[in-house]
């Protein structure tokens, strides 16, 4: 199909700000477990729409420029929604099903809960999942992972946050009185939206916003025809890096023609093959969900774990936020914090080729630094090394750990370079840092 709008824009002028009814930044500690309005709102960035999620026949819509379509996404404001979407993530990692089951079992045996979102939502990092979402303003959200014989739900209703796992009949409860402060941070805790933040970023809109926000002069943005998604007419926005070195081939975003909300997101790698991330609505309604949607009372016999009790059982969780928050690799697009970034990261390069550098053994996770001496550390290091490729350069020697989207280089002196870039790009960055 010929491009629907062949004009290419410079994404440096991409409008920013709140584009989809977001709760407005990290509101409080419990916000780590809620489904933000932006998350439920939409998510998109796709190339190649999955036939099962796209209706047959391309709609005949008025022509629109890429600039106007990006502005339409930025101006979209959807604060009432219900629907179902599928998400498929294929990073090329080994099957982690057994590991996930073991982690959940271990959490339960140590006084935690299999319903704790900190552990449970990590399963979205691989495989195909069906999710149901609902939203009514900034304080009412619900996300459910639908499985064959069970369902897992996270419900945010005012200051109450519940998560319930029907398979184990366990529930997790968090409660934080008081709203957000004037700067968008809660009275207790902190954090931020977006890559690496404390909030989940799952829907097509969140993914689209991350990509468009980070787009700059290294990016091509065009309108690539039209499509029907979940029974709605949509434009296809195609976002591609213009320079080599990135592992990202293209991102395609299906934008609802009426509301401007992204309905589908697909990210394909430069290496070709299946999409790394493909998320799209199969059903969607912009009517207000019934108030009862956000009600939850633990069924009789449910084991309930309070957030404070869970943190006592696993004090290492705390400020680190929710593991697996956001979709893997999209953090490489966004603000890595510059020389004084979060976690001591320094940014090398820009746009699609940005690389985060973490320096020294002191920044390494426990058990991952070289030469610690213990038998357990040596065994762990050997196991980790078996998944990587040995490389060398001016920086010395190191190991590159690869997925289909994100690569990471760990040098022998404990420095780490990570980004959605090729192995060669990481080696060059490490050499240049010497």
C-alpha cells in the first residue's frame, strides 16, 4: 500500500504533556500497583498489524499529515473506557514459566502473596496474554489477566488497591490515604511514569507515547494508510529510525480516527521476523463502565496479604518499584537521566541509539560483580556467562547479553552498557569511554 500521507515530520517538535487521561505522575506508594489512566487509555507502536486483531478492509478516511496525526495523539483525552486487548512479547528469551512459578511459590512460602503485582505482572514480559481493562477517571482502574481456568485482577478504586489471584485464592491489599501533591507526587513515596518508572505501561497508548516522546531528528514519521482495529477506523502511523545501529526496525501505531487514541502498537526488530511487542484492542468501548466494575470484596476463605506485611517479608522490594514495569526495551527510548540520571546512569548518544552506562562494581547487583570469591557467586557468574557472548576491545574484555530488542555489555571492571542497539555499538561505546 502506498503511504497514506507521505510527508515526513521532524519528531523533535512532538507535542508532550499528558496525552491520555493519566493519573498525573506517581501519586503515592500504592500507585505502583494500579493501572494508570494512561495505561488503560491506549498503547500503540506497531508495524504489521496482526490479522486476528485487525478487521478486514481498509477504511476510506480523509487524508491527514503525519504532523497532524501526531498532534491528534497528543491531544487525545480518554478518561472512560472498557475493552479487551491482546499483548504478545517475544524478546527471544528462554521460557520463564517455571521460574515465574517458582518465584510466586517462594514469595508465598516467605509470607508474601501470589497476588502481589510486584511479582505477578512480570509474566507479561513474555508470551501472549489476553487482558481486560476498564477506566473511569483518574481514580478508578481495573486490569485483568484472563487465563484458561483462572483470572488475575488489579483493581484501583480511590485510595484502595486490591489484587486478586483466583487460582490460589489469594489477595493483596494496599491503602494510601491522601491524594497527590501539587507536583504530582504522593505524600508518601515517589516515582514517575514512563520507562523504568513505578507504573505499569501496558496499553497501546502508553507505548505510543513513550516512542513519540523520545522521537527526535534521527526519526522518520509517516502516515502509512488506514486500518480497522476492534471495529473502529484508524490511521497507521509509522515510526522508523533513520540511522543504523538500533535494533529497532519500525514501530506502527494504529490511531483511532475519531478520538486520537492509539488502538494498536507493534514494534518489529531490525533483524526481521515476528514483532517483539504487539499489543492491540480486540474490543473497546468509550462508554462509562458500571461503578460495580471497580468494587472488590475478598471471597470467603481468601488469604489476604497487606502491603506493609509483604514489605516486611521482602524488604528488598521497597523503593525499587515494580519489577517488569513498562515493556522491556522501551526505556532505551526515553530520558536516561544524563550524567546524573537515576541509578547513576550516564547517557551516550541520543534517540534510538542512546546507550545507558552504569559505572563500577558498586552499581552492580549483588552476586554479579566479578571476583567476589564466594562459591555461590562463582556459580552464579558461570551460569550468567553461559548466556552471553565474550567480546574484547580497548576497554578490555566483557560479555554481551542479548535479546531481540535490548543488548547489554558487562565489562570485566563491572561497567554496564545497555540499550536498544547492536552488539557492535555497545563495544564502540565502551571503547570510546576509555
